[in-house]
């Protein structure tokens, strides 16, 4: 049986509640919504659109799939079944026409959003000769409403099969296919893209980066990861312009923990005096910058335009009040864990 056709018939059954059998005369394509197919030939094979066959108790109808003529059937021969047959036939035909009418970018948008089945994606790849290679999704967000301007600029970076789609009023998604011979780092590429967009258009953007997908079949997962990275960066007020899903795996794990449990864990880890440090904007932003710069005092001082001694004073103060010396990796990890939990609790 054809898996794509089966998937389509099952979606129609969800709308109508009626079991459907379908096949081409050559049996090149066949599918059913039943556990066991009930393929029956109509008594009259030359009917036009609908044929109620009293002999076998089924209503037959014609429709097209992959440019082939198919026969579908449902149980019953009354007026109700005839109306259902017309309705099902129109759904199947419109579904086929809609998919055929959509262009490359429109279908790619549906694939990115996860609206296409695996079979539909494979059909798309065959139709447009899309290579079965690794690819990635970069979600590019701007708060100025200049999405079309950003999209036009991003097109400069698109290869032959790459695609730029407008995913909402504020976001553009670049689907980029990777040459197997090249070493591609999405985060590095994204940082260069942020700078170029700013230099060329004056628009400030933030980019969410998902994992590199094995092929187009997995691109929706990469897109979801990229959008989650952007969402979490907003929650945590991260100042960087590029946000990788890998940076927020811990956040995602803790987000699934009930808030009352997070509160219990937090009370076990810090007292009221220590919590005050996390609520002090200056102290907290200093600590976060220190963590973002790999616990490097010199680099953090440079980024914050802060004297080295002032930074060390603040790190010492954080250690006194929280009992965490974030110059040590283990304490830095604990500090980050506490800060995430406090943000999630609100």
C-alpha cells in the first residue's frame, strides 16, 4: 500500500468518520483506512464521478493522485453515502490541487512548520530535486517590523536550494542546505549575518539556531529548537544576538518541572540573603557576563568597561553572600542553575 495515500485517506476519515478504500486500476497505488482492506471492483467500471453499486453495497467515486486515476469506495449506497462520496472526492481533489499549485517557498514554509507528513516532504524533494543532505534552520527576529527588508537581505546568503520564508510578522527563517564537504558552524554563520544585516540595513536582529538536521525530513525539529532558543533568550534577557538551542537545554529541562517543586529545591540551595544577590541588577548582570565570557576576568572587564579590581570586588561579594565562588566551574554551574530557577518561578 502507498503510505502517502494512506496518510491522506486517514486525515479524511478524521474529518468524516468514514472508512475509505482506494486503488488504481493497475494497483500501482492502493490504500485503506481499515485494518484489513476491502477492495472491491464496481459492477460498472465506466461510471463518471459517483456510482452506487447495489450488488456489493458500496458507493464508488473517482479521484486523482500523482496524476493517476484512482477509484475510491465507502460502505452503503443511499443518498447520504452519495453525498459523502462527493464530499470526500472534493477533499481529495482539492488537497491534490492545492499541493500542486503551491510553489517552492510556500511548500517549504509548510515543511518548516511541521504541516507536511514525511511522505509529502519526500514528494516535495523529488519534485524540486532537493538534495538529501544536512540542513539547518536559522530563525531571524527583529523588533522593528522590517521583516521583508531583512528577508530581502538574507536572500544574498541563500544558495540554489536554500529558502527564505516569512514565518510571522517579526521573523524570517533561512533554511540552508549544507555541502557535505564543508564544515559549517551555524552559530558562526549567524553572528556574521547579524553584523552584516546591521551594517547594510541598520536593522538589529536576533537569531535562533537549531541543531543541524540530517535532511529536510528533520527540519521542523531544528526550527522548533531555534524558536525556543529565541523565546528563552527573551525570558532571561540575554544580551547576545545569537542564541543556540544548546545553550538552553538545561532551561528547557527545568521548565518542565512544576513551579512548586522548583521553589522547594531553591529553598534548599539558597537563603534569603543569597536570593538578594540574584535580585540585585548590577550584581546579577556582572555575574552573568562573567559566566558568558567563560569565567575570564580580563575579557569580562573589557566587555563591561569595568576596572579589573571592581570586577574582582563584585565576585568576592557574590562569594560572601551566596557561598558560591563562581570563578570555580562547579560553583558557576550552581549559580547558573539557581538563576534559571528564580527566573522560571518569577
